[in-house]
């Protein structure tokens, strides 16, 4: 399947989507031409879901940066908090920059189904993001109660609470999973900006790139 054909499937849901490879190339161009820095002067941190597919589909050219520092837990929420943000802020080269890539993820199969992907070696598709789908299922079945965050499943419960606060908006949407992903994006974006606001940086720039990360079938 050609790149153009693959993107056409994804564009049914996300009309502005570009490939991860193209997005990394654009950022490297921006670093080199607009900021006049080298990728080795950039400390990359990402706040994306810990799902193994995000490691498998991580674009290779990101290795030109330092890092990545991993801020994310389930569905990309920056669970490492202020301590995590402060940690890599203190690791960045003096003349360099911090580059934070953040956002939730979602699967789209080659037949255009949202919320699942085919994973290598499996006969059936599976959920993507599993945490977002799990939280949405609980929201639909009225199984989330306000403020319920347990030690045993802290990250999942946090995602549940994010959706619970926007229950009506999510459940009324044409695609509740699409909408839930938007809601989670907004929560991540808000939190990242709060963390940046409260962190001291000793470098020249802080680059923030927020997006919905889209996964697809293993052969796409
Ligand atoms: Zn996930």
C-alpha cells in the first residue's frame, strides 16, 4: 500500500494527519534552520502512552536527539509530574533546547475502524488505546465514581476521572472514543503547560509539540 493510500484511510478521521516520519523530519528542519541548533543539542522528552506499539512504531530519526526522557504513562498523561519535568530540564545542554512531544494515541485499522489495530503475530485486532477504551467502557456502564483513584491502578483511575468530568460531552458524541481522545488530549495539554510554567530551564528554547499519535496495523 502506498503512503498516499495509507494517509487517505487515516484522513477519514484526522484530515490534517501526517506521518510520524514526516513530522520528525519537519521538527529537525525547524531545529536546524529556524533555531540554528543541531539535533544533538536537543533533549527530547515524550509524554505518550506506555503501550509497546509506541516503542515499535517510534520514528528512527528521533535518535538524533538526546533522550527520550519518558514522561508518559497510560494514554500519554505526564505521570512523572514536576519531578520528571525538572529532571530532564537539568539534563539539557546549556546552549540547547528541550523538545517535548505529548498527546494520547489512537488506533485506526486499514479498513478505517477507530480504536483498534492489528498487532504483529496476532489473529485478531486489539484495542488502541486500551486504557482510553477501558475507561470509556466504564463511563458508559456508570462504573466510574467521582474522585475514585486507587493505589493499585492509579494511572487508569486518573484517565477515568478525566473522562468522568466530561461524561456528557463524550457520551453524546458521534464517536465517543474519538471524543474521549480529544478530552484526554486537552487534559494532557493543560497539564504539560502547567508543568512547564513551574519548571526552571537553563537552555535557550522549550519546544512543545502536542498531537494525537495515530497507530495502525502492523503491515501499515
Ligand atoms: Zn494506550
